[in-house]
C-alpha cells in the first residue's frame, strides 16, 4: 500500500466525510497541533514510570479520537466522530498527587532534567492546541469536553514536569 496519494500536492487535503478543503483550514491547524502534542506525549512517556506511561498512552488514544472529531467537523459524519473525554477526573487525581510536595513558586525554567523539559514542551504544544481548538470552534461545533480535556491535560503536564524536577532533587538529597 502506498502512503502517498498526491492529493495534497496543491495545498488541499481530504477530511472525514469525503470532502476536500485547503490545508490552511483551521481544522488542519488543530489536527496538526494535536498530532504534535501526541508525538511529544510519546517523548514524555519514555522518561516516566510504567504507571504514568500507561496513563499517557490512554491520553494519546484520546488525542487521536479528538483529531477524528476535528477532522469530521462540518461533514456528514461529524456525529459519528464525537469526543466526550473521560480521563479528566483521573488527571485531576494525578495532578493533586504530583503537586502534593510543591513549594511556593513551583515553576522552574524548563531544562532542569530531560523528562521535565519534554513535559514542558508537551505542555506548551497542548496550550497551542487549545488555542487552535477555540479558533476552530468559531466555525464548527467543537465539543465542550474537548476544551475541558485539553485544558486539564496542560495542567497535568505542568504538574508532571515540576514533579519530575522535585523527584530528581529528592533523589539527590
């Protein structure tokens, strides 16, 4: 099977539902940001323990579902590709656990260690994806759950980044 179609050679591409539009469409920007976020989540996953890595894998599955939701917006199959979230409560539990030992201003400049730096990059990409979801929502009915999910995910990634630095500091003492 060939992975190239040549359909995008003129700056247009297909979305779910069989319609073609220009690649500057907000939906493509949003899907690209979500795809980049998913790649960075994969990088973060390499540096955390097995439990956290398994949770991040679940998040990655949700991001793919969210991308399908965005790709179907405005098409005949939009109702078939919805996003309802579901991990937000678990993210909040993990945020609370990760941030138990935060002190005062818990923001460190990214780069204190590799996993923390990657989590910070994932967090900033997540925030960008959130902004593009909002812009896409000006023209298409983005699910409220998508916005809640992506906002909570950036909080989780922040808590994970700071926790990784704190973990390293505690291991040095």
